[in-house]
C-alpha cells in the first residue's frame, strides 16, 4: 500500500521542484494533492486519508503553524514536515510544539528531504504495526469470549457487559470455510465483504490450517436476506478452491455448540465438491447406516499389494471411491480410509518414519485435503509405495533437505506458506508438495507446524515469555489458534505447559 503525500506551498514553482526531487517510486509514495494555502490542505484531509503533508510555514489564509496545529488536533495520524525560508528559533519551536515531524529550510536540500520522508514513513509503519497488533489482540479476546459462550463457560450476558456492542443483537449464524490457501487472507476478505455489503458484525475462529468459522450477529432475519447472494458471489470470484457452508439462524439464547458442531461437520461435504462451492444445509441430515465389510476390504487390498497388481488395485480404489461419492456418506469415507491406512502401516510400514500415530496421520491428511479425488490420489500413492518400495530419486532427497533447511530458518515468518516456499525455489507449489511428501511422508504445511511447535516448546520452557510473545515469535498472529495447535501436538495448552515446566524446576 502506497504512502500518500500532499504538497502545500503558495508558490507554484516550489511545488514543482519538490515533486521533481522526491523519489516517489523508491519510497513508494503517491501524490494525494497540492494546496496553495492551509484551507486547501484541510479540505484535502477532510476528503481523503493523507499520511504526510509537506507544509510551507507562510501561506495565505492560514499560517503553516496554525494548519499544523489543526492537523494534530483533527488528523493525529498525519505526519507534517514544515518548510520555511526563515531560520528562526521561534518558528521552529512553534512548529515542533504543534506536533510536526520535521522542520526543513528552503531551498530544500534533497538529501535532507529524503531523510525526513524516510523518518515519517518509518513512524507510519510502526504506528500501523502497533494498530494491527492491538486490533488482533482485541479480536483474539472477543473470539475467546464467544468461544467460552459456545462451550458454556460463561453467559452471553457476560460478553455484553464486557463488549456492549453485542447487546443490540438477538440472532446469530455460522459460516464454515475451507480454503486451499494456508493464510487467512480469504477469510478476512469474506468478513470485510459481509461487513461492507450487509453491515453485519462478524467474528472468526480458526479450527485448523485450512478451516475457519465465521460467526454473524444481527437483530432481525431481514438483516441476512442477501447473505446467500454475497456468499455465492464470493465463491465465484475466488481464484483458488474454497468451500463454504451455511446453516440455521439461531437465537442467542439457544445452545451455540450444537450449531457450531453442525457447521464444522458440514464442511466435510467438501470431499464431494471438487470445485469451489457454497453448501447450504438448513436441515441436519443423519448419515445412512451403510457399513464396510472391513475383513473383505483388508483381504482384497492385501491380495493386490502382495501380488504387486497395480492395475487391479487402482481399479478397486476407483470403484470404492465412486461408490462413496454416489452415497455422499462421510462416515463411510472415513471408515474406508482408516482401514486402508491401518493396513498399509501394519503390514508394510507405510507411511514410513511416522512421528505420530496412524490415526493422527489419517486425521491430518483428511483435514488438509479438500475432495475425494485428492484423497484417492493419496491412497494410490501410498498403495504404490507398498507395492514397489523403490528408492526415492537422489534429486528429490536433495530438494527435500533444502526445503526443510529453509523452513527451519524461516518458520518464524508469519508469511511463510507453501506458495512462498515454492516461489523461493522457483518450482510449482503442487510439484514441490509432491516431492516433499514422497520423501518425508508428510506435507510441507505439517512440517512448518511441527517446526513452530518445537520452537514454541523450547521458548515456553524457559518461562521468560508470555504465550502471546511466543506465538508471535514463531510466526502465529492468532494466539487462540496457536494455543489450539499447541494443545493438539502436546496434549496441554501453552499455559498448562508453562506451569508443568515451573513445577519441574522446583
């Protein structure tokens, strides 16, 4: 995002010279306007946000010092650099008292102007980071409070006491989101869209690396009458795969947990929607009673694998997935995958070198993939490993080592994603992920999470850091989600882990 700047001087040629000597591109600056007097400056600021004002101290209608004072009082985030032809202490003192960032003498020296602009840009950057942290912390606290209502730890009335803006609402609804992106950018985009188009209050929760839930609050049913069209439009315009689910509106006096569990469960329908889609479920459907003949499944699979009969193995897997797709039965899908991978592991030690239980491995794989086609590819991949057990090409091993080394050095960067790693190595993200999984039997995202969790464990064990500080240090901007990941990996929350470490030291 560009930094905006206004040049204010009553002399045309001075304004032209300033425009010429400012390194616009290098500083990522954008000219927001020109003014010949203080009144015009204030008019521009009233019409748009301006980051920096270059302000002549002597102009008609309103002195620069008066204008600077007005800016400080009404536009405190705007940086002001005073320009003066008078090297007088009183002018400088008056300007600085009025909150200006710098005081430069005319004719303005380009290097002095550059230094002053860089200082202003740095101040703006620091302020934006501080504001973002405060907003993130406030969102985290609000989300925590709402999660506590959902889990029946506190009442909604207690939330309203702490956050009075919630007292105006009577109803709520959840939207489930599965996104292929491993960043929350798409979720923020959807919440912004809902807020701008419908004027609704939105809070979001991160369930996993790809799964989020948005909670909407509103006063009447008519407030969400256009929600369906907004969600449909968002899905249609999404550049990457995204799957949305929406279900019942409920009164804030009801049990939130029931609706939350339904919305997260309905996200499993993504396996039957290979293209981005919106799934509206307003009547909860129980799964059918279909059951697998696990003994027959195990015998059939082992027969094909032991004979290295790749053709019939692939045909069997294809037919099985076709049946599951026709029935759209999630329980059947999960049972099928569970039995297959237990067979792979017990009889062939595939996946190899697992550092977690086979059930956790299956759970992570199911959570990360988004449709039956991709799950089928996973099954065929590991089935072929069982049959061939061939050595991995040395080039793939080399790439994998480079990837793990890069992650180990950069896991603390919150912008580290599969896409950014692929861009660094100048490889296709899908190809890179395939190489990594072939060698390590885990996805790149799983390795990033593991690296971050191990680092978090070491930092928390020292007892020198707050949980929020550790989360930020290892690349998590959402403390709530960090705590959830930590508990999933180590069986206790970060705070509980700190207490355990402190007890061991005593």
